[in-house]
């Protein structure tokens, strides 16, 4: 048993993540060194930018599995779904890419503005048995100074904070928000959101910050117990 990372761009040649197979394998080496035993691979699904066909995603995963070492984390397929027209079309047809074998799915929103009706839509997903996981909530400006809104959202989705932001690599306001979510208990879990090898050093620094400020039990809760609960369909308090 080890940590569970719910967000990464290890699948190569699909988006702004790993460009090729050797980089992907090197990233798996680094993720294993962080103590991760299950790695969720979440290529972007974003209209007009990164929208690789699903059969191409499956083929890339299958090829990566052939070179994955026994020491590497096991891989679970999912996607990072942008809250856009493609996402809404898939919502109406119940075809949003989920974490494989679960009712949980990863979603992101544009940082400057909270989409209209987002809270109601998330509530509808929950009533339908779905479990939305909000990627990097520390980036969303509407949440920077509005804990009431953050708490309202947190009741109907999980907050998955980027470790790089915790460590201070994603901007001053993003770092402040990430640490606030952790210290206030609004953060559900943390993830590497690894796009390249350097992101793993940032993730390690984020874990070290949590260990120092909140204790090792918090690291275990945020990077092991809570991710496993989410994949089991449970939204931790």
C-alpha cells in the first residue's frame, strides 16, 4: 500500500503533459519514489485545445502498460474534464469520463469566473450518484476571499489541491489559497497534477510542507485515505 495520486498527465503525446514515452516512464520512476502505489492518469478533455479521442487515450495507456515496471504505481484511467460545452453534452448523455470503475470524475473550471449554475449542477450530479472532484480549487479566483462559497461547493464536491501550489510554485495567491484550504479543512485530498519531471520535486516539497505544518497524519489522510474514499464513492467530511 502507498499513496494514491488522483491527478496527473503521465499519458504521453496527448496534451501538455509528458511529450513521449521515455518521459512518461521517467515520471513513473519519480512517482514511485514519492511512495505512490496507484497513479490516476487524467489527460485533458478540453474543447478547442486538448480533446484527444478516447480510443487514442486507451491505446496510449495500453502501450504504457507494456513498459511499466513492477516498481511503478498501478495505473487507473480517468480524465481532467473542463466545464465547457463538451462536458455538458456528455453530462446529458451520461458519458463524462470517470475514474475507471467508479462514479467519481475530475472536473476543472476557468480560473477567472465561476460558471453560472455550477452549484446547482454539482448538486444534481450528487443526487444522481456521481462524485465530482474539483481539480486545483486554489486557482479559482471566486474562492480566494469567499469561504462561504467554498463551503457550499465543498458540500457537493471534493476539493483536490495541487501539491505544487502548496509548495509555492504556482503563484502567491494560489499558494495562499491552497494552504488556507488545507489549514481550514476545506481540502479533501492533494495530488501531484504532474505534467513533467520537475513537477515531482514540487510535489515532494508540498508534501514536506504539509508534514511540517499539519503533521504526517495529515499527509496520510490527504494522499492516501481520502483518495481511496473518493474512488470508493465516498465524499469525506
